C-alpha cells in the first residue's frame, strides 16, 4: 500500500509525534510505501503554548529507516488551522491508499479539507470529531475510549490499540557510574520534556521526605521548576541529566532506576514514558491527574497515590520491603508483556490495516 502520514511539527520528540513516527517505521518495515509530511513548529497565534520543535535525532531515526520525509512550511497556526502553508502544493490525496495522522480528536487541518482519501485518525484526547472518510479512530486506552464515546465518538469506527513504543535491546546501564552512585544504593527517577504546563513536583516533594544517604533521585530532562525546587532542598542526591531523544541514552537512564517516580500534573492517556519503564521491570509510583489512563496502564505493578505523604510512604515501602518490591516488579513485567510489548502492539496495528 501507499501510505501518507501528516503531523504539525511531526518530527518532534513529544509522545504523540514519537507514536506517529513509530507507526510509520512499522509500516515501512512491513513493506508499505511511506511518505511522512511534517511542518515546522510555526507560531500558534491563538495560545501562549509553544509546540515542541522538530528534533534532529528523530529526523535521523526516520531517515535511517528509509522513511520519505516531506517538509511542509507553515507561516503560523490559528487553533488547528495552518496558515500560509504549502501542504496542498505537495500532497495529492489520490496518490495514497490511506492517510494516518494524530491529534487530540478535534477537527484539524489538513484532513478536514480531504474528502476522498481514507483516513486512520489516531486520537490522543477525547474529542469526538468524525467525517465520512475517517475509516478508523484509533484510541490508546480503555479509559480514554469511555470518555470519547460519552462525548459522542463513533464507536463503530473505534479501535483500541495501546501506544506503540519501540525499545532497544537491554544493555548494562552506565548512568550510576557516570553520577558516582553506588550500585547498592536505591534510585528513583523519571524523564520528562521541558514543559512548565505539565510539571508536577509531587515525586520530588515525596523524595525530599526520605532523609537517607543511600537513596537518589535522577531526573532526565524536566523543567526549570524541577530545578528551582531541588535547589531549595540542598540535597546532593538529586541528579539532573540533559533531556535527550536518543533511544539508547534514554534506556541507559531507565536501566539505572529501581523505581519510576512518575509525576505529571495533567496525568496520562497512555504514557510512552511509563511503557518504557515497564520494559525494564521498574515498579511505578504516580498520582492522579486530569487524564487517568496511567492507572489502567500500571494496574497491580504500581500504585497511584492521592497525596505527597502517601507517595512518600510508597517510595519507602518499595525500598525497604524486598518481597513487596519483587512482587510489584514481576507484575509490571507481566503487564508489559501481556499488553504493551512492542511486537504485540505492532501486530495489532498491522492487522487493523490489513482488514480495512
């Protein structure tokens, strides 16, 4: 088949963009022809939010997988409309069997202007937009799909397939040695992009209550708020690493952790970050947010804590109770293998496409 992908700033390293990039790689490896249309991260005039820019490492990954990248220039964006773009100078819907795109489910340019091409719309929010040529709305969690249907989503087009996350072969981590952390010490951590809008301090606040020399917290990436808060603690066992979109470096970091201390103020629909931690058998501690898909995701392999104090108690229990820790680790591995493993999700995507 001849497939097109299209996404605003579609080579960024955000979760939605990485999701779409990974599907493009899957389809290419399955023998389909793939064109991937991506724009610049043009200014959005109707909000103060700034979309993450395209990432050279993600571009290199796509090129290494022989994805045909097609750049679209956009002058600016107004809500979900690209203004001053050249998309339709480069794109002809008659050239493709399907267009695959990603968004929060709202009406969005350019597919609102397309009437003939079959569209597979991967939805990462719960807005229920539909049109005749959308043949599948792919949602990534049961929790999300319930909200989407309640909002008017067309359940006849619904397909629930968890977020697909490409993982490398496991290697021995070098991060503890890099940070001079003894192998026998206990390490909590998380990774997150630099975005004040999603920053939650809950995990750092809970960690600050553990006053022990043999415990550490590593944050890969994160925002200035994380660093400002950490500076008030004067805790030498809080370590920061530079954000990266390099998959090997990311998993080098994850391999150094004993517990994934997740914290995001808006919660998760289906978190790639958590899936990556699950791959390493790392129990997950988290807290509620606007989105609650992460509770479904971790199930018995982690715990959602409703307060900083409860979060602290769970962190401490995972460190001090080896039997409890091993049980959580085993269950998070089982959860990953049964639901979120790359090969399983890949096969669901390919099966869906072959049945359309």
